[in-house]
């Protein structure tokens, strides 16, 4: 591990920016959501192994696929159980796109217009037609 806890802060929730190599997918840092400046990296032999490792958690907020091969990110991204999958980048968020996760990471659609509409209750409120003047129709005198 690079980074970790600052010296003398063993009981602290603060972490220095850290990069952690993980070999066992049952490691707590893989099985729990970590909201700290921490990134993990795992070594794999095949695409199938990479997908299995990435999906071996009950969470699925986001993922990144890094590759020089143009087809690999599309192929792998379809197999990942993650709300957002980026290609050769990370954390690009657009308000108009749905955002959310799989499993314990929540429901997709929480920030897009679709998500906003799904959280709203629309109720028509009819009013008397006398309150609204009638718009003139073409060719008909007002």
C-alpha cells in the first residue's frame, strides 16, 4: 500500500491518498464502499477474470475500463454490474444522463430528468375556463 493513515492517526477516519494492491476479492476494501481518497488495483489474466473480479461485490456504483483496444471497453462494459462505466477516464458526470448504481449502491436514474420526474407527483389542477381567455383561431374573428 502507498499512502494510508497519517503517522499518529491510527484511530482516524482520515486517509492520505492511497493506492492499494488487492489479490483477494473478499478483502474489506473491495467488499465495502470506501469514501476516501483510496484506489485499488487488481491484477488479472483474462477479460473473464477481470469481469468476475469487478462483479464480486454487492456494490456497483461505477467502473472504469482502461484499454488501447477500441472493442474491449464496449465488450467488458456490457458485462459489468455498475451504474456508470467510463472508458479510459473516470468521474465524468453529466446531469442529463442517469446516474446511480447496482445492488447496494442504489437505483439508477437518481439525477437525470427521468429520475427527477419519477420522484415527482404530478397532479392536474383544473380551473374555470372563464379564468383563461380563449385564444383566437385562424380565420375566425375574435
